[in-house]
C-alpha cells in the first residue's frame, strides 16, 4: 500500500548502513510488484488496519507523506480494499508489538498463513493455532479502529496538515 518514494524512504531508514543501495532497490521493487494484485482480475481483497502514528511520523518529507496519504485514499475507494485507521485514543492494542499480515486462501487445501516482515528476514507462520491467535488479534484491531469512511476522512485530514 506504499508509494515508491515512501517505500524507499522507509526501507532506507530501516536498512542503512546495513545494506547496499541494490538491496534497497530490490526491496522497493518487491513492494511495488506485490501491489499489482490489487488491480488484477479478479483483484486481491485486502483489509488493512493502519496505526494512526504511521500518518504522523514523517517519512522522507512532507511531499512524500502527502502523496502516501493521497494514495491510501485512492486505494481505499477500490471495492476490494478496506482501510481502517487505529486511533491513538484506542490505546494499547494487539498489533502494538509486531505488524503482521494474514494471507487467507479460498482453497481448503491452502491454509491461512501469517507473514511478518523484519529488518533482516521474513517469517511465515503456518501453525493453525498461531494463525488463529493472529486472526483473533486482527478481529480485535479492526473492531477498535475507525470505520472505513471515518478512516478516509482521517487520512484526508492528515494529508491536508502536511
């Protein structure tokens, strides 16, 4: 869900001085390629809960942040994308320690998987019990977050403040 400039700034901040520029370029390209599934036929459905802090933390510069917010608003208008903002007022939450993604597959023989991206590697969790716990955490996150409509408004307001 990141623009190229935003992804580059985030990856550069997380990896420098640990990785060469070619590694940053590779990771940015992977992120950009992953987003293409939002526009394929049929498109991938995504439901994202975004911590409010991500909208306030300056990544790159104000232009990069504004473009990122505007991109989120456009993507949230797609019928296959749901974006919710988890307000700071919601307090402590189950996603505070580790951002995670749950990949759910329609086929019964393809079990759901939890994906966690770290600075040095990626973690895939396939254990049914652990995946279930992450699913419960996600359910709690989206119940605590602003509605999708209120979230678009919140993101728009954040963009205007930049």
